[in-house]
C-alpha cells in the first residue's frame, strides 16, 4: 500500500541524503519526494510517498526518527489530508488544435502559461488522479514534455500541537519541543 | 575572563580532554597533521596502530572493555576508508566510538584532491551520525555532540571529519553546554499499560525463557536481569554478545542460543510459551527460520531502539526503553514463582548432551580446539578478559569458556569481522590494564591484522595470543563440508610459522600439538610478564556442533555424528 510521510528536518547540508538513505538502506523505493521550506526558518519539510504496509511504515518511521537531523515524522496515510501535485505539461498544438486543447484545459481548471507556434505549456495543480486525467486527454495531441512535483500533503483541520521544534542554533532559549505526539488531528 | 583564541587542532584536544579522553588509537597522515602536532601539548596517550582498521577495532575494544567511548584518529582518503570495517563493526554491535578523520582543505573539497574521499558519504549508513567540520569554531560543539550521541541511547560510532584548514584556523574556545539536539531522542520509556501487559504475560506463562543480549551488558542491567530471573524463576538463554550478562555458573543460565547454541537451549526456546527478550534484536543467527521460531510463545521485547521492534520477529508487547529503568519498574510487581516442571524438563533435555561432555573424553592423541579453550578456561579460573576473532574458534570459545562477568568476552558478533581480535584486545588492555587479556584467534583472521603485534611491542603490552591453528578457514570449510560436498574452494591455508612471526617482533612463542602440552604452555604465558603467542595446532577438519543451518528451523540441528566432543557444562 502507498504510505505518505511528512518529515520535518533541520535544513542542513546532507540531510536529504540522510533521509533518502534510510529508504535505500532498508530496501524501499521512494515513489515521490518533495522538499521545501516551512513556516519555521531552518526547518524543511519533505513529503515522501513510498510503497510500504503499516508494519513496514512503522519501522521506517522509527528509523527516520533515529536520524539526528529529523525533527518530526508523521505518517498521514490514514488521516484526512489535502494531497496536491503540480504539473507543467508541454502539448503539441497548431492552429487547428489549439482551441480544443485550451477548452480541455478550461474543463480541468488548469492554466495555459506559455504559448508557442507549435506547442503550449499547461500548468495544473490538483490530486495525482486529476493530473493523470488531464494528461490522458492531452495525450492524443502529443505530450512533448512533462514535469511534476510529486505529492505535497497537509492534514485537514486545526493544528492542535505546538510548532515544529526549532534547532537551538536558530532559536536559543526555546524549550525542547520535540514531542512525539501526532502533528495534526481533525 | 577572556576567551582564549586557539587553533582548531588545539580546540580538538581541549575538547577531547574535557570529554575525559586519556588514550586515542590512530595513524597520522597529511590532512590530520595539524591535529597530531597539537596533540603533543595535551595529556593524551596516542597508540600508533599499524593500520587504521586496527585503530578502529582498538577503540572498539577499549569501549567495550571499559564501558566508555573509544577514540580512533586517522588521516583523509585511505586513512579514513581503512576505518570503514572497524566503524561498521562498531555499528552492528552498538559500540560507542568516535572516529576523527582529517579532510583536505575546505576549498579543495569536491576537487578530487590528493587523498580526498567523501568519508561522511561513505560512512552514512554505518555510523549513528557523522559530521563534516570546516570551521575551527564548530569543533568544540561537534565533539561534544559526537560523544553524547555515541554513548547515549543505543550506543554507536560517530565520525567527525575535520578539514585541514579548520584544524589550522583560529577561533575563540569555550567549552559548550551539554548539547540539545531537538531531533535526537535517546530516551524512551514504556507506558504503565505496556508494563502491565508484560506483567500479565509473565505471570500467566508456564514455560518462559529470558533471552539476554548485548543490551543487558551495555545498559549495566546484569543485576536487575538476575533479580528478574531469580524472582520469577525464568531460565536465561544468552546471545553471543550477551555472554557474561548472567554468570555462566548461575543455575538459571542455560547458555548460548542460536546457530551454534546448545541443543537444549534451542529446544527449550522452541517449546517455550513466553520469550522475554532483553536488549537483543532477534538476529537471524539466533532465530533460524523466523516462520517456525518459538511457535507457541508470546513475546515481550524490552529494547532501547524503537526501530528494532517487530523488525525480525513480531512481538506481543514492546517495552521501549533502557533495560535498567524498565526492569526496575517491573520488578516490584513480579510475583515470585516456582517452575519446577519447566526447569526440570530443560534439565532433562540437557542430560543427554552432558554425558558426552568434553571432560569425559579419552585423550585419543588429537588436539581439539575445544580442549584448548577448556584448559584455558580452567587455567585462568574463568577470570580472563577474552577477545575472540570470527569463525570456529569464536564459537568454541563461546561454548567452552564459561564467563562469569559482563565485559569479559569481547567479540565481533553482528558484522563478524575477521581480524578483530588482536587490535580489539589491545584496546581492551588499555581500558583495563589490570585484566588478564587473551586474544583467541584463528589462523585465518590472525593474518588479517597480525601487524598489530608491532603495536603490542611498541606499547609494551602484557596480553597473550592463542592462535587456534587448523590450517583452514575453518568455518567456511565447515560450510563447504556440510553444504558444498566438501569442495574446499579457497579454504586451505598455507600459513607462516606463527612462532617465527612472533619472534620477528621480539615476542616469545610456543607451539602446542598435544593435549598434554596445552596447560604448560598456558602457564608459561601467564607466568611471564609481557606478551606471548601460542600456536595451537588443532584437529584440521573439526566442526562446530551443534549447528542450525542458515535459515532452517531452530530445532533442526546438525549434531556431531559420533559423540566425540559435545558441548556441555563442565565442572
């Protein structure tokens, strides 16, 4: 089954390698991985999608927690969450097909962000399913190039815990807030 | 008070001294030269190994024997990569060591400079944590964190790679406060509910067994484990690294479990209705086929590392935390029990093997390794600090040398690193100078690191080396005998004269070929101040029995065809 982890890490050189190393070392294949900044300076957030059953996911979580630079791991697979993927898709078009393609883009609530004489670039945000659906209908026109971010995830509802713990170097004086409680609930 | 401004190299030693470091094991080279130069001004003894692998094993042996962090130091490139085997060994056996490596100047990193290697990348999966330090001002903080991480929680190796310019540059030195690492959680504690669930299982069990692993020794839990066993009358089986966790002579100590464990121990585990696993990780060498492992047993796992829970064997109750803390909380609620039937049954299982005990064997003119170990145990009164290598002799030592104390057997269990014994014995001797140290080593493994005899001589050490010499890579040969139709591919050894090797280093040696000469040789070695090597020429094609073939059921043991030498308790 597909498991989604949200992993918050100290933004330090080599941390991405340390995290992905856990998956490689324990023989799990990462399906998608996104990394970016968070609301807290010095803390990066990764959304990692991996094929792992509940028992394997629990062990992966425990192994991720063993990394000194990992601040928090949440397995949000079973929690109500917003999943989003962003894609840029270059589609072959000419004068005859451009209008049709733009109509399909409209239906999917996507946007055309670049137009060239023989192609255009579509930007779409949504669940992986929705993006797959658009790609499917665009394919007959010729999908020349595609870039996708992979899954970004956030739990629905109100955040009921303290903020992500902050590395001491960034915020001296903050008490160790590294509790292991669920990061979010609904 | 003004803050002193020191070089990075000086800060390194200031920090190590503050961490209580008295001895480091190392090998100098270009990128670590500034640190070596500064070392002369600090009260730290440097032990020059003959290979960086040896230095790392020395730090490991020092850590295991002395229950403190061991330190190894090497240069960049090949110096660092030579440490890899020693680091992996420490990782697998959860041994707290800090490895310090020099690195090329920070501006050369990534340029494939002379003796540059990405040692933090290389050691990522075999260290508990590692650091690349490029600023002198970072060194003190990193060293403090490295020692804290290495020794806390489940211990393990930490590598600190310091660029040459960070060693040469200057920075103000202040000794930092104890580290606060928000992402590091060494301490866990089980809930009262989980403790209650464990208690229920223990009280309901009729045929329980405690499985005692390395964690018992590392957390200093021997007394509390003994108290638990005695109060609840639960027999104790030990892993290879758990040997010494309960005195061998204790009536509840069954002996070693697993691939070369005693037959009655494995049979008892298979028949148990409860396993209480303490600081062990259900390694494949102790479980055999996990699908048929202890099929009728509920399982309680007390373990400090949450990632070990349900990894190999699914357990009913997991108590994640330090053994001493968990068992101390558990003990007052443990009801005293009597298990006469169960203990009597195990005694009966033992009976058939005990009559084939080594002490009842006629001297048929052959020298068996078991004889050597047995006599060595007798002569040393079971009080030696034994460091073994890997292979047949390692298993025979575990079977025939009866250890009464924790940290009296040091061996490479998880990684099974040949060449471990001699350097680890050197490290152990530094940790416990008053101990009688014996390195017991096979003729194959000895040749991997025997250059460390030079270290023994240079440091004027008093330890003894027993080479169990059968002219083969014995354990591999045994597998070839059992599973590869005796096709002895690359296992026969043409050995040097080990006595002559010792003599070349200026060390006395003896060769022993008959059982009657074992005791006089051991006595001569013990009587003499300084190191002596004994070359025991043992039976060439002997095998370690019993044996559970890899992946087979734990009760599916290969027994010795005729009862020549069988494992067993010895008076």
